[in-house]
């Protein structure tokens, strides 16, 4: 059974940093076409944040230069390092994994999702 279990998140002041982790089980992370992170703020749709294919990483414009996606194949875990956080980054963050190719920013591409973790950035 495939599972993605998230950890990290919490409350941080504007300008601070947080790291989210997403541990995969049931399938090696190297076998996924892509892994990614999405977020959902209250009253808004889930939006793309970043994705990592076997060769490239992709970021939404609002997080470029501040967020970094990575993975540790030996630990079967992916990470989202978030620096210079802003109040508008406040949301529930979800990790996701896609078994087949497609548009990285499309939630429909992803087959498996983490449980979500709250990130709150105070001003």
C-alpha cells in the first residue's frame, strides 16, 4: 500500500524558514514520474508550488528563489525547504507523487497525496 506521510510545518514569523518532509512507503520514490508540493489556503483552490521530475525542478513564480524541493532516495523521502516566508505563504501544504507523465502543475496528474500540514506565517 502506497502512503505519503508528512511532517514539519507550524507557525513561523515573516522572513523565517521551515522544512517540510514527506516520507513515502510502498513504492520507491525513484519509480515516480514526478513528486511535488501543493498548497491550499482557506477559501481557495489547491495550487501548485513545486515539482521534481527525474531531471528537473519546477516552481511557481511566487516561490522561486525562496523554496527548494529535494528528495533523498535512500530515505525514500522528499522535502520542501521554505525560506524568506511571507504571510501569503500561509496554507495547508500537501506532498504528492505521480506515476505517469503529464502537466506538473495539474493536481489530476498526481496519484498519491500526503495528509497535509499547516504552515502559518505571521506578519
